[in-house]
């Protein structure tokens, strides 16, 4: 069913099938136009709707992020300097999928230990998100970690990670800070909002 503008109208059962749809287009040319320290900029030429199109985008390895929650319902937040935005923003532990063949869940465990010296007894997928689909192919896998304890070793940190600030914040307070625009990191926002809704649904 469509409306007068031609847009599809959600009918009974439509929402159950809502999902992103993969689509392969005929890429006639591709090249790395800038090779960066961490990510490259790639330029693709392809035809879409019979129009020749060129798009430049960040060719990303993908990443993981961890919403770590303790037995008191507090989430672990970290604050560190991010040069592109000239802010020390609040985030959740995260890292790149930069080890060939390593599953995202294993990367998440490694990053939690490396960034905040913690291990978790319980892990579950939270959400998966495209970070900026108009300009990057980055996909981020978020996990919910609980049953936390100290990692067997403390990791040395340098540069932007040398003065990371760690805070345990009640989940509801983190949600409020996101909704009020006081914490603007996208992955943190997605993580705390998804966890809050997940717990609300579980509580019935």
C-alpha cells in the first residue's frame, strides 16, 4: 500500500519485516585516493538508476564497543581527548576490528581489558550499527558486558589514552545526559538507550 506521494504505508505486519537490504551495484572502478594512518579514503565509480556516480568514502575496518554494566546498574564511561572534535568526550570502551579473522565478540573482550583493565563473565550482543553510511563503510558491533572483575594484568596507555578518565554512572543518568545533549558521542548514545530499552522490555 502506498500514499498519494508514492511512499509505502505501514500496514499490519509491515514493521515485523523492517530491515536494511544489502544491494550489490556494478562498481566499474575503485581506487584508494588517500592512504591514512588508520583508515584509507576510497573512490568508487558505479552506475545507479542509470546514472554514472562517483563516491568517496572512508574504507573502514569496522569496530566494536562495550557497554559494561555492574551489579548496581551503573555503566562504565570513559572520557578522552578526540582531536577532530577538539573535545574530551564521554564514550564507552571501543576498538577497531584490526586483527584478521578475530570475531567481534573476541575483539570486544580484548578491548575491555586493554582500555579499562576489566573482564566480564557474561556477554551478549546489544545492537549493530552503521556509523555514517553516507561517508563510511564502518560497521560497529555493540555488546553488553556484565559480571565484571579486574583483568589479570594492567595495560600501559599513552598519548590520548594516557589520561583517560573512568566513571561509573547509573544507566538512567547516562540516558538523561544523552537526551539533554550533554553527552554527544553517537555510540555511547546508542549503547545506553538500547540497554535501557532492553532492560525495560525484560522487566515486562
